[in-house]
C-alpha cells in the first residue's frame, strides 16, 4: 500500500477509536457538545471511507474488490480537510482514486456506484439497517454481490434483490461519469508533464463535478498552478547558454604616499572588518563592507593584485559560512543586476526574481523548493559574472 494512503488510513483508525470512546463516554452519562447521532454518522463515514480504500488499495487487480468504483469524493474531501495530511498528500490520494476509476470499466461495474450514504438510511424489508451498515463498513458488500446464486440462501436472494432494486433507483449516471473521467484523464494524466492553465481549469471544474469539495478543489488548483510556474522556471534555466567570461583587464592602481599616522588609522579601521595583519576574515562581509575595505586598502597603497586577493578571501569565507541562499540572493542581487547587460545573466536574474516573488514562506514544501531553486541558480549566475570585480571597485569609487 502507498505510504500516503497508509498515513490517511492510520488517521481514520485513530478517529474511529476516538469516536467510539466518545460514544462510550456518552453511554455512561458524560456530556458532549456533539450529539450521539452526529457522532454515529461520523463513525459510519470514517469506517465507510476506510473500508473503501482498503478494498481498492489492498486488493489485487483481478479481485472483485478492486473493481470498486469510488464515488464518495464529497465525504472523502471532508475527512481529508480535517486530517493532518499535507496538501500534496491530499492531492495524491484524490488523483490515485481518480486513476483507479479510470482504469476500471465503469459500464461493467454499475453496482459499484451505489450511493452508500443513501443505502445506509434506506428502509429495506428483508435486511436490517445494521446489516447494511456492517456490509458497507466492513467492505463485505462486494463479496455479497460476487457470490454465485447457488451460494445464496433464500433470504440472501431476497436481500440481494432488494439492494439491486435500490441500486437501479439510485445509481450514478454512468455516461456522465465516463465523460468526466475521460476529461480528467486527458487533461491531467496525459498532460501531467506538460500542464497548461487551460488544463487546470478543466481539472478544477471536473473535480467539483465528481464531488470534491470547493475548498479542496481550490487547494488542488493552486498547487497545480504553482507546479506549472515552477516547471517554467526550471525550463528557462535549462535552456540558458552557460559560458565563462574572459578575465577583464584592469589598470594598475597608483600607490599613494601617506603618513604613518594615517596608515595606522586606516589599519585600525580595516581591523574592524577583518584581521588585517594575517589577511583573514573574521565574519561575513557584505558587499557594502567589501567596498569600504577596497577604498581603505587603496588609500594605503594596496596593489590591484592584493585587493583581488582580499576580495577572493572574503568571498571564499562567506561561502564557507553556508548562508541561507535566499538571504544570499538578496545580498548579491545588486551585483548580479550590475552585469545584467549579459542576456544569460539577465534571464537567470529574472527567474530568481520571479521565484522569490512567488515564494510562500508559510508553505514548507514551497519554501524548500524556492530555497533549492535559488541556491542552484545563484551558483550558475555567479559563474557568469566577470572575475575582475568591476562592481566592487565601482561601489568603492562612490564612497
């Protein structure tokens, strides 16, 4: 059984135990805001969905149980929305059941499409409500239908006849259902790797038609739209041409003549940013701080080569700290934009900006995807930036 299905069934089993304990408490006189009837209905619903899922996902494809056509999406939606499952897990269960319904032949499994809620409340002559309920909750209804006539007792024949009559009166519209599932197959499963907003619009409307709640259908629609947007971002990145720019030549810096007093004063200021004597970094240096250090190093006569060594040391130290890529993107964005006259850099920056603007920090899955995407693309774009540190020097020039 799929891990997600198992997780949901565990939740249902916990709910069943909780409700049964609540009913037991009510039986001995404890008060509750929920009526016994409401608790009993909820218990029936949990057991019904649990047995339905077990019938489908714990059965071989050759068995009668596997042919169960699942139609209780409204009830399933309500239970999924109260469960602790993540959005992706809820969606996974919905589409696994849709896929199952597509795979079986609806026209040959009409008895699977019983309105089980109505069946439970119908007054039969030869079978009690409790017997009907037990058949539904324990997943034995299909076994009942699967029996050969010779295996049935006289009473069971009468019971089966009654239930068949009920089915004929309450059966789901087979033709309409077949059309809905054909559209879901065409617009989701056949287009899964190439979804469009038009596909998603059709999927959303058909989900509502099969009984998925408005709230859950909205969650699915939002998730699929985000999926399309993420895929577009990744495709833009893959289509990008990557190349390394040649090292830009730069002119030598004239070495100024300064007094010892000024030299020591500047050295003291530099030591606030890094260990000047050993040329070692002591903390993360922002681009603004690097620009300040460049200006000060130039004032005390550091050559271009030595300043390059300082900047490289600062960059290497910053990377070693493993800073959150989202914060690093915010810090380095102005530098990336400085070189955006390069089309490849411009394209990656656009992808980074779009990903950052769409990021939802309250959604763990979305945040982790955005973080990973930004980290990957940030690494790519930094490879494209010329190594002559023109940006850093231009910022130092402004001070």
